């Protein structure tokens, strides 16, 4: 192993490069081999195993994975040699690979929704859910993306009512993320109520949303408060962290479909807050 190769590899792996590669989805072996290959330019699997410390038995399949993701080119020689693509080009290729896989996956999911077996699965779910103890219908969700998915599901599946309490910034986000879904719900005759602190910054958005929902101002300094969405008084997502004080990755919420909590507590608490809130328009 050349001293120059070893020096380049140690310099890259001791800095932020490996952490950055982790952030884009490369596992530990993939990160080590890609950085080793960058340090070598071109190399065989044996050379890369020696430089990176990745077990030789794993090197071939990890390099195949890197090639599939767009980071490496495999040269059909004897023995096989590998070439690292320039990082910026590799990222462009990786993005294209992800986009194509996502497009294909979405098409597959859409077609599967039309499969007759879905009706059978729905029926099976309904039958078995009737046997589930309501105490089991509770769980936590961590991370803003996951929480957003739960909230969207409640809005999409509501049949009669959607009750929302949110923050001043949350009202802006509600408009950005869910305006079209709430519009569809309104057109289906679903009753929508929104409680939020109405400020000069979000008043215009509140005015727009007032066409599809009843909106009232809530003074969060005077009443019990957290962000919450209730669907049909049967399901709820309740935020356990404050959106202003918590990083999106660390945001946590409680999802529940328990009749006692949602029907007898959360929805009644919402009604109390609604009756005390101030009309805006």
C-alpha cells in the first residue's frame, strides 16, 4: 500500500466526509469503500479490502451496491477493477436512481390499489379490528415526516368532522401542507374547525382557510394547549413536543384511536376550548 494512498484515506475518513456520506444513505461499508476508491482512483477488490478494512468476503457485494446507486463504475477486466465517479457526478446519478425507483414504486402501488385482493384485505382488517382491545390502539411517532403522515391520514379518512388546534406557525404549515386535502373534505360536507393564535403574520392565511373551515382565535397563554388533530372524534394525533423548541427530527407525537381518550377526553376538551375561543371573521 502506497504511503500516499494511506495518507489520503486517513485524512478523508478522519474528517466530516464519512459522516456526510452517512447522511445520504450510504452504510458503513459503502462509505469506507467509496472513500478508499476516491483515494486510489481505480483499484481491485483486494486492494480496496486492504485499504478500507472492509472484510474481503463483503467487498464485492458492497461495490455492486455502490454501482447500483451510481457511485462506482465496474470495469469488466480480469480481475475486475473499480472506478469512483467524481462526488458531484455521483450525487447526480444517485438522485436519478432514487427518482426512477420512486417513480416505479409509485406506479406499482397505484396499480396494486386497483387489485381485487385489496378489497379482501380491507374486509379482513375491518373484521379483525373489531376484535382489537381499544387499549392497543395507541402509539408514538417520532420525527416530523412520520407525524405529518399520521396527520394526513386522519384528514384523508375523516367522514364527519376534523378538529384542529395548532400554533401560529402551525397554521401557516397547515395551509402549505393540507389546504387541498381540507378543501376536498369541505366539498364532501365534512365539518372542519381550527383553533389557532391569529396574528398579523398568519391572519391572511386564516382568512383564506375561513372559506372552508370555522376558525377561532385561541390565547395560548391562558388555556391548556398543544397541537392536535382529531378525526371524527375517533382518532387523534397529539404533539408531545413544541414545534418551536424541538428539531424536526426529534418532534414526537401520540397517535391514538381509543374511544375513551378521543371521544371522552380529547374531543370534549376541544369543545371546551372552542366555546371559550374568540371569533375571528
